[in-house]
C-alpha cells in the first residue's frame, strides 16, 4: 500500500533540518568558543536529565524486542510480501556495514585499550593493565556496542514503521512511528514536521562525526604508512573521496551501489579477521572473546544500570547511547526498506542478536589484539594511544602483525569504505525521510551526501574542536528522538497483535 503523496519533498522538514546544520557550521566557523560553551552546557544538561532515562529505554527496547521475537508474534511477516527482496547475506551485509561503520573500526581498536589501561568504575577493585583487567575491559566495550546498542537501531521501531508504511499507506518518514497513536492526522501535522526534522538532524550529526574522524584517522594512517603529511589538505582529499564514492553508490540505488559496497566491506573485514586470527594472537582472541562475553552476559544488568559515576557515564555510556538513539528513527526506515517479506523474528534476531555477537567479536579481534601486544610489550600500543589518541590505536596494533606493510593499508581501506557505506546509506535514508518514498530522486541523495561531507570538512577547518563539539551535539539532538522512541516499547506489541489477527496467527 503506497502513499499517494510519495515523492514530494517536504520543504519544511528540509529547511528546518538543513538550516540548523548550516547554522551550527556558521557558528563553528565564526566563534568556535561560543559553540563550545553552548554545546557543552547542553551536553551536560542532556546527560544529567536524560542519561538514566536512556539506560532504561535501551533495556526496555531490547527486552520487548526479544519478547516479541520468541513469542507467537515472531512468525508475523512484514511488508505485505511473502518472499524477502534481498538474500540473507546481502540483507545482513547492509545492516552490519551501515551501523558498525560509524565507529566499528575507529572505536574497536581504541576503546578496549582505554578500559584496560583505566578500569571502568563499575569494575572497581581490578588492577588496570593486568590479566585480571582483560575481560572487564572487553565486556565494557561489548556493553557499549552489543545487545542494547543494536536493539535501539531499528528493531521494534522497524516493526511499527513497516506497519504504518506498508500496511497503512503512511509515508516512509520518522513521523510514521507515531501512526498507531495519532493516525492520519500525522500526515500533514506540524508535530510530524518537527519529528522528521529532528530525526534528520540527529542522524546527520551522527554521520558527519564519523566522516570527520575518518579524515583525522585516515590522514594519520597515510602519514604513518606512506609518509604523506598529516594536514588539512590530506584530510580534505580523503573526505572528498568519501563523498564522491558515497554519491555514486547512493545514486546507483539500494540494490546496486549500496549493496555492493556493503558486501565488499563485509568480505574484506572477514578476510582481515581470518588473517589476524591465524597470524596474530588467535588463541588469545578466542579465549577472551568467550570469557569476555561470559563476563558481559553475567554483568549485563549491573553494567547497563550503573549510575555511581555520572561523570564517567557522560563521557562514555551516555555519549554512545545518545549517538545510537539519534540513529534510531532513520535505521528504522532503512531496516524497513530492506526487510520486506521478513518476519518479526528474522528482523529482531538479526539486529538484536546476530549483529551484536559479530560486533563484539570484531572488537575482540582488534581491541583484544591490542591488549595482547600491550601485555607482551608494555607501551607498544599505549604510547601511541596516549600521544595521538584514537586515530593512532588501530595503526599501532596493525604494525605488530606479520606483513604489516600490507595489512595496515588494508585496514585503512576498510575504515574508509566502512564510512563510505554509512554515508551512502544515510544519504539515501535521509532522502527517503524528506520525501516519504522508498526510492527518492537521485539529486536529493546526492545533495545529502555532499552536505554531510561539506559540513565535516568545514568543521575540520576549526580543528579537532569542531568535530568534538559535533560529537557532543549528537547527544543533545538525541533528547527529542528518545522521546519519539519511547512509545515503541508499547506500540510494537500493539501493532504485532493487530497484524497477528490480520494474518490469522493465533498460537
């Protein structure tokens, strides 16, 4: 059931979301200290008043989703199709590459090392930098990139979105998430405009950040590997390449460019993981993936509800939760677009269970290897990490492997292509959100890909501070988005009951 108004650009949403992003950039260019003050205060307020709420929201979303998946409602087929449009591999590749890309390479090397060198407050009593600190360090990273992070990214919200769009003819826009409450009134309501605009802003900020950090990380890597100067011109060239490739991919469409890049990313990541396991500390990786994951599951509720150190939480957990929540509505759109013909069980298991397990293994391969090398040769990873921050961690680790002259450039390529995949997927999805249709016009996809890259470049002109403030701004934009995602906790079961009746699923 298609929306008869699909294809029309929602100019109010376009203007509000684009206008706020442009305003942010102009302020950063002309008075970065003012931006720092505004964003820092807003960030502190958001973390103080919404941090605990986000922790509860993430837990509730995960458990409701798992409950739906393993109930009779799990058999419900979504999207008015009996057969999936994409093969299982291609479907999972798009899901994994889009979301893991945003920080999967950037943070996978660095975060476990940070927690190993400075034990998180929830794991007090453990001595940093010792054997005893390995599993807690990995488990803390798993908590940030595991079950809860993925569950908020289009599980129960995708169920509601698919119901509203494919079954009730509402546009493919974030506002459709509230269709079960407001019905057709949302189609032309100012409330719908506000919902769509803030959802676009949140995901745009969440995508621009990784593009900017890619410029910093890849430029650092090019200097380390090839001796190319780590300067603004190098960072600009990298982001320009990302935008060009992402634009071509987005224009060719979901089932060509985006699908091809996602599949290639996953294949390259698998090849690199296999190489590291065989020629790197394979035994250490498997041992501590199993024991670290066991620690994560055992301490799951304790770590998820930890509130004793709000300063640490703001820097780590609340930041990540704000980032992922900001992606929530747009990922619901993307998952809905590629999941027609899948059951509720398929969608939730893929996003809430399969993807987190793969992500945590990826973090163990990179971050766990870093911990192993640091234990074997103290300072081999930590010195680079402390001196040059996150961008240095991955290359400090890859330099320890055999054939480092080949492996380091391949990891650099993987990092670039992962961020390209996020950029093209989100450009496509934002274009869907401002038109309400599944195949938005090419020029609109191109516009958003260019805008995301342009904002990242402009913020790099202000130095690392501009990108850092954008990262904090992500958390601020997640506040209204989290209020949109809260009703999914009870709307998804309501929608499932309705669809079960329509499909004759009674037991």
